[in-house]
C-alpha cells in the first residue's frame, strides 16, 4: 500500500481543479451551466479535421503521421505559427517555436524550468487556475502583480525573502477568469518591472484571437521586440494555443520564445513525452493553413453575440450591490458580489434550488481570497438559455 508518507512533499500543494469537477455537470440535462470555459463544439471545423486526418493517413503520409517525430514539433506547423507571430508584431523563425500538448503543458514546463522551492512567482489576483496548478508542483511563493501600479520593484524583491522573484505570469488579453485586458501602458510598465527585477515574463495568449470590440494591443513580446530589435534578446515567453480557435481535444499549443529558452524547454519535453502527437500536429497544420483565416472570424461573431446576450441579461436581472466586467473578447464575465456572500456557498445552494452552475472565484486567487466573486462563461448558450439562467441567478442572489 502506498501511503502519504511515501509521496513527495510537493503533492501537498496539488489540488483537484474545481473547473474540471464542474465540467461533469454539463452532462446533467437539468443544469444550466455557465461554468466550463470551453468552446462550443458546434463551432468546431469537424469536416475540415476529417479531411485533414484522411490526408495525414493516406498512403506514404501515414508513415510520417504515425511515427516518432522531433521534440520541437512538426516543422511545417512551426513555420505556419512563425508566420502568424510575424503578423502580430513578433518576427521569428521555426527555431523560436516549440509545439506543446496544449498551452497547459507549456506552463508546466516553464514552472519546472524557472522555479526552485521558495522562489516567488508574480501573478494577478485573480489569475488562471490552471497556471497555479502547473506552478504549485514546483513549490513557489506567490506575490500579487498589478500591472501599471506604483509599487516599487524593491518591494517585490523584499517580499520574496530568501528566495528570488523568478517571473511574472499574466494573460494580457481577455484574461481567464476576469475577461479583463491590460492596456499598452500596463504592458510597458510590466516590461520595465521585469527589467529592473531581471525576471522572465510569461505571456499567456490563449484568448488573443478572440477580440470582439476595440483595437488590438500588440502582445507584450511584440512590445519588447520593438525595444530590443530581436526576439533572442527578449525575456518574454509567449504561450499560444489552438484550443480556443480550432479544437481543444487535439491538445496542440506552442511556445514562442528566444532560441536559448526553446532549447532548454526541448530538453524538458524529451524527458516528459518525447514529442506531441505527430498526427494531431499534421492535421492541425492542414486545418490552420487552409481554414484558420476564415474560421476564426465566424466564431468571433457567434461569441460576440452571446457575450452581449449575457451582459444584457445581467443588466436586467442583477440586484443592487453586484458588479461585473464587460470584456472586449474571450469567454468570461467576472462578477463581484457583496462582501457578505461566498461564491462556493452560493454554488451549493444554486445546484440544489436554481440548477445553475458557475465557478466560485476563490479558486483563482493564490492567496485564497475572492470569496465574494464568481466566474460566468458565455460561450455555450443562446438567448433562451442565457435569459433563463441569468434570471435564476438573479433570483438566487436576491434571496441570498
């Protein structure tokens, strides 16, 4: 029998994802779920992937698709991604790209690469729950990052104690869970802070392609390249994903970074899974090459409408004392409730009485705060479900 005493000390920091558990509710027909931040499967380019898989498995092509491959990833896919990076102000080559099994694997590798026990990671409050899960295994401390605030760099260094501040992690566009976007000034201030502290910036760009309103802001990595002239002179590591635009089930993501960082991450990948599935990479490349440009505007149109439906419903149904974000893109709206309310308690009551699922906000805080917050996702439902679900949520809040 394997007992707790036999396990590594890091396991004490590993917790089940509340979101993964809540996804099980999607199979219950009486639950209206605003919990899972997942794309609508009706919008997947399924026929394009069927055709791509056929091409990838035809004749001699199968010998490549079903074979071991290089750890860096399928070269034509890396070339295509490098072209996309150039379009958003990040000129690079395939040597700056590593294919990962979703951007979640990239976060795990970066935690392994950068964190020694007791080191400090700077994160937003709230921040992406999956990032905390990836980093926790490497036993960091956390400090709250507020881009553009007046907190001096020396204060971050002093708060780190005996450890070092190693990196700042954030999702600057339509962040999970808040939906908020960091403006140009905040991005520049973060780069200034990173230079002063001599730390890495991890830019999680999972939602960058899903902008519905406003002007696109150049990524942090693009802004740093504009300062330094060459990606290989930069300290920003950009994590991208096809999960929100094409299909999450194939688990294809990437890291775009200086070549020296990619070289070190390749060593970690070789020790982990050798390489991401070749068949998935080849099929993703075919679909991205032939359909990405026309597919993404279509899903933006659908999600923009659903976001507006949720924001309209919140305006009608929320009682006084409840506020929420108004995201320009992404998948989420973040609600702040009166201080006396607890999102976890509210969820338990909701599942019993109103049959509404959402994510309690405290899971997104490294310090366990945010008890009076909840996250709603607007990607799955059209007007009838949104109106009914938000009406039930409003009723629950008024009763509470």
